[in-house]
C-alpha cells in the first residue's frame, strides 16, 4: 500500500505501533533484529515460500483462497522453518499457532499447514521429536 518494501516500511510501522503489538501479543520487547531479518527473508523468498506452502495444503485449497492474514502468518512461519534452523521446529509451529489465535486466524489450519512444512523442511528434527 505504501509502495515501499516491507523491510523499508517496518521501522516506521514499529515506531507507531510497537506498543500495541507488545500488548496484543503479550510480549515485553520486540526483537527488531529478528523481525527485520524475517521480513526481508519473507519478502525476498515469497515465491519459494508460496510454492512450499501450496504443496502442504489439502487438495482443492490454494493460497488465493486464504485471507491476507492467514497467508502472512503461514509465510512467516514457513520462512522461519526453512531459513532459521537454530529455532526449534516445534517451537516455531507452536508460536505461529499462538500468533494465529491473536490475529483471528483458524489456529488448527495454521498449525496443520506449518506442521506439514516442518515435516518437509526438517525431516530429521521432526522424526526425532516424534520418537520422544
């Protein structure tokens, strides 16, 4: 809407809305470094992420059928699963389910799709977690 990239617009957005975000998501501080890295990565890898997500949807579903918020939550979660291996997969899926809840998304749907992404992107980690 602004004509700027997400990475360019994010600092301005946070300047005006960080307090509201902290309250809504019940966090003390926003890790702006992580958020900036995530935003830039989602933006630069959007086609790759959409392809990955499309492969994890049930038959008859497409990204176009989803709300903008659902797509944004799924893209960010998928991006963390694919490009941030230092974050535990189960924690990522759980955190994005919580984010989905705050954003009014279908939590079960978001959780199921990101679980499929995690099993695809982090096969060994998820298999080991299932054994425990």
